[in-house]
């Protein structure tokens, strides 16, 4: 009987330790952390829903060495705020491609489009080779 009680205690102890370890491996979230929606070229022309304070991150393939870069074309400044534009070129070799990354924060309720264009800015509108647009429906 005593041996069975020892086994039950050991199982409870190891089970509790495993639960702590599993819980520790999960990412911590804070109450005020903004949610993020990540979009790519496959989302072009689509519709997404977002909440106020949510971040919308857009990843688009580009090759800046050709002179063609993605830039915001239009967005409703009462609904969205452009908070960051970055590029990721993981290979670093001349001529290699990467991606442009845009982060918009939803700052107000409403609906609006986020539109970007891939172009050589110094050549004007005639140089646009691609466009990306998505309609975002937001709430409070």
C-alpha cells in the first residue's frame, strides 16, 4: 500500500512539473499587446477584418537592385497609420530579391483600402509594374 502511495505521489509530482514546463514554453502575451494580421501577395484584392489598435503587416516580394520598390499608394489616414516600412534581403548578394514589409496600425473604426504600388518613383506612374490592395473592415 505504501509503495502505491509513493507511485501516486511521484506521478502527481512529475505531472505537475510537466504542466509547468509546457506552460513555460508557451509565449507570454500581455493584456495590452496589439494583435497582428500578416498579409502577402496572395491576399491582393481581398477583404480582411481588424480591430482598432491591431497591426496589419504586409509582406511583398521585391528586388530593389532593379530600381522597383513597393511604396504606399493610398490609405485612409483616419483609419490607418503607417508605422514602419522595412525591407528584408536575407541573401545580401547584388541582384538577389527580398521583400518589402509595411506595418499599419488601425487607429479608428471604419472601412478602407490599403493600396501599394511597385514602381520606379523617379519614372512616374508609367513605371508601375504591380499593385497590391486590400479592403479592411475595422471595428471599435
